[in-house]
C-alpha cells in the first residue's frame, strides 16, 4: 500500500480517505439519536463516525425504536381496554386515550433507546 502526500504551505499531508458509508434514508428516531450523540456522547459519536459504523448504528436504532413503539402501544391498548367499539361510541375518549398511550410509548423509547 503506497501512501501519497499533498504539499500545502510547505507541509506534507497524507492523502487519507475513509471508506464511504452507503447512503441511507433515516427517520426521526435516528435523527434524534444522532443529535444526542453529537451533543452529549461526542467520543461515541466520533468513534462510530471514524469506524464507518454510524449509519449502521442509526439504522438499527431506527428499526428498534419503531418496533418498540408498536409493541408498547399494542400492549397498552390491550391493558387499557381501548377497542374499536369505543372508537365508534366515544371517539373523543378514544382519541384522548390513544394520545396518552402514544405519548407514554414515545417517552419509553426516548429513555431506553435514544438517550442512553
């Protein structure tokens, strides 16, 4: 392996390139995780970035967060007794319950996956 150099202002700098990570479409959970890592876990962020593992890590977080949201929401819907008949008979109550359930699930995902 031959290393080449570029001269700049009398100094020789090695021409080093990191391998390119494949472009991925990442969602809101991955964006939150990336933002958290950049602000609060800088060493971990730069380790993932320089080892070309950042996008893979963010994709895993995105997938896990979506699955966790679905699982928690389904469990809480069963636990609270929220049904389709409730949706038909009392739509405002159903909406309020579903909003509360989704918010609780969101907070659990943020605490357990994103901000850990």
